[in-house]
């Protein structure tokens, strides 16, 4: 999957469900997507934050783009929004570790951010960068994914539910690979406000659920 900064719970469920997770850093950057932005809760309503990048362009690969943000404004925003959240201290410590990481290449930075959170949650999934794998880089789409699966000797490939429009189960089956899509179950938790806002950044999940509560949410999915 392409790397995103602090994505929603479904992305982490996908990582936790896999034995090996490949961060797709040698494909073209997605302009206007959710790579460098996500939503948190501000005053009971969703608020979109964005981190700044150097050289972001759909004509460049993820690994060719770097993080420019110093995260000072970002951390101030989190303090404003979550200072009274039950797991504020623990979550901010994780984010300080992530944001202070010195390697600024987008793919490497994002992999480190995933590793910090997964370590905290006790998830043992191995994280790899696609740019580090031996594969046929001339392939595109599903053919490239299948090539990566073959390289890693994978017999099951997991993708997000949105991938149903991109990949065909029978196409993968012909290669001896079982393709499953992960659908996040309906979920809810106490956000300290009257109405629940779903699919916010993992930041909101951690702030309100802590380690044990988030571990439980990681299991709230169905494979289809």
C-alpha cells in the first residue's frame, strides 16, 4: 500500500493482519490524496491537517519526495485538540518520536512512523519498502503486485476494501495467490462529544483508546 501519514484505523488493521507489509514507495505520488493529510477532532468536529512536503508531484515517485514540515504547528494543534484526552501523554510521546525522525525521505519517514505505532501496539508485522525488493519494475498495477508476492513467496495477498475495483480474485488465483479484501467493521468509541465521528486519523483512536483499546479495534474487521 502507498504510505500515508497517520492514516485511519483500517490501514492499521491491514498492517496488523499481515505477516509482511510492503510500503509502496517506488510508485508515483498521488496528488490530492491522503498521503500528507488526515482528519482529527477539533471541538467535536472533523478538522483536516496537512503536513508540508518538498517536491510533491505525480511525476515523482514517493521515494523522491521529502518531508519539509518541522511539525511545530502540527504538535500545537494536537495539544489544542487533545490536551484533555485520556491517553494524551502516551500518544504525544509517540508522535514526538515520529516527528523528530531525521530521515526525511517520504517512504522511509512513513515506514518509521508505522514502526513506532506498531511497536507500541505490540504488532510484529515486518515492514519492507518496495524500492528495496528485487522485482520487475517495468510491470504495472496488479502485475507488479503479483510480482512482489512471488518475490516474497506470499500465498495470500491482503488489500483494502477499496481495492475491489482494481484487483480481480481469479486473476491472482491463477498465480496461486489468494486475494482477500479487508473491510473494517462498524465501530464506535467515546470521543468526549455527543456525536461519534468515524474514520479519523489513528491519532484520534490512540488519544481516546490508548494501547489496549486500540489493540481491540485492530481486530474489528472482516475479510471478503
